[in-house]
């Protein structure tokens, strides 16, 4: 017959063992889902203004926003490529557009990178955002390094912009994420436009999960 000590031991094991297994599955990627963020770090917003031309032009403007601390190093950059006036066909359908590349490189010294998200915020009614998709390219213009795409919003709506959410593969110490976005203008060169590209990176530092948020504001005037 079990005594009180045996009963207490069995009860403790019945609680600890499932929790231990849950943590193991979370770290190894056996199950997925939101994690508890213990700390959020928000970087200052970097900004870039460009003047909208009246004909085709190559900008090749680069803006970077960096975050470096004792555990993680992140470089988030935007590259404003070329501007097209009345560009026929996909993805602009005869409207004006500017191509914007978003690039993220990240490394951690301890722990691993859990997830990464790049979001372009909702734009005004005279503009649209599109992540192009091409035949033979399942993810379109998206490139991933040590990450797996979980959710992608390819076209902006009245409620939200475009984004990609990705999860780390095998608890990586480093990862990369690149997307190309076409910013389409529906007006007649007489409206100011703005969007904010934000990187949200979640990493585990050996003790808890941290989120680093890095925003870049882009204006076309």
C-alpha cells in the first residue's frame, strides 16, 4: 500500500513531467504556437524621404537600422530600388510604382532565434502594397535563411499592409530574411505617401524570450 511520501512523489512527478516535456517540445519545434515574451526592446525609428519623379528613375537608396546588445545583433535595411511611371502588367497594372527591398540579418551569441516578422504598415487609399509572386517561385520574391515561412500577406487591404511571419529552423544562431515589395501609387503624382516597415525578431537568450522591434519609416513626397 502507498504511504503519504509515495503519494506526494507521484503527484509531483505527474506535474513536473508534462511541463518538462512541453518545454522540450517547444525548444525542439515539435509543437508550435506563441511563446511568452518576457522583454520587448523597441529601437528608435529610422526615416528615409524620397521625392517622387515624373518618369523612370533608379534610386538605389539604402537606409539601415541596427540593434546590437550582449546577446543579439540585428541589421534591418531597406533599399529603395527603381521608380516606374505607368508601369504596364503585373504587379502595377498600369499604375506608378517603386520597388522596395527589405533585408534582415541576425546573429545570437546565446540561445537561438525563435521567429522573425517583416511588416509593411497599412497605406492610404491612394496606394497599395504587393509582394510579387512568380510562377516557379513558391514564395515569390521572398528569400529565407534558417527560417521557414509560416504566414504571408501578399497584398495590402483596407485593414492591413503586407507581411511575412517565419519560424526558426533547428534553433538557429543566425538567420536572414529578404523580401521585395512593390509600392503602387494610384494618384496623379499629387499625394504624399508613407509606410513603416517593421522587423519583429524573437529570440531565446537562455533564460527567457525577448522581442526586438526595429522600425523604418519610408515617405514618398
